[in-house]
C-alpha cells in the first residue's frame, strides 16, 4: 500500500518527532511567566482551537517520508 493511500491513523504518528520544538516553546512560555501552558496535538495543519490553548501541529512534520512528500508536493496533501 502506498503512502498516499494509507489512512493517517495507520501511520503510527506521534509528537515525538517534534518533541524538541515543543519543549523549546514550553520553556519559552515558562520563562515569560505565562500562566497558561499550551497543549499540542496532531492536526491537518497549524492551528489553535478557538477558546483553548491547544496547538495543532501538522501531522506531516512527524515522519521523514511525509515531510519529504510535503516538500515535493507543496502545501497540498490529498
């Protein structure tokens, strides 16, 4: 089965690949003494759920194959 025909839930993705960036943001938030701490989740693109402190991280950043595919196709992934 090709990458483009694989369901996202079957890719075994997690935030582990972007954990260093998440930790950097979390440290910067703490250093700035911001009381609210953002939560991060995998989404289809960057975004924040209205009324929350939840930050969507594009799923394609969490795997090298997906990142290369995104780089090759641009901002459109089927």
